[in-house]
C-alpha cells in the first residue's frame, strides 16, 4: 500500500475499549482537503471549475512526494 493511501489519523478500537475501528480519510485526501487556494499559474488553459477541482489533488501529491524524501 502506498503512503498516500494510508489512513491520515489511524484509530483502532479493540476489546479493551469497546470502540469499533474507524474508517478514516487517507493522507492524500486530508492534504487535498486542506490545499490552499488554486494559484493563477496552475493549468490556466482549463476551465476554472476543472482547475479548482484538480489543484488539491496535484498539491497533495506534491506534499506526499516531498514527505517521502
């Protein structure tokens, strides 16, 4: 499993606390969620809607690539 697909905030419940394991967002999803506003230079040939949808994914991939160094 790639680092980007691992849980961002893993949590395991267990018999000792009676809480079921939680389904959480992946690291890639968390970084995309917190991406800064889309800069003007990013894919200026695309429509604004597509550009603002693709930017968070591009940003999260950049962050994850740097963290793996």
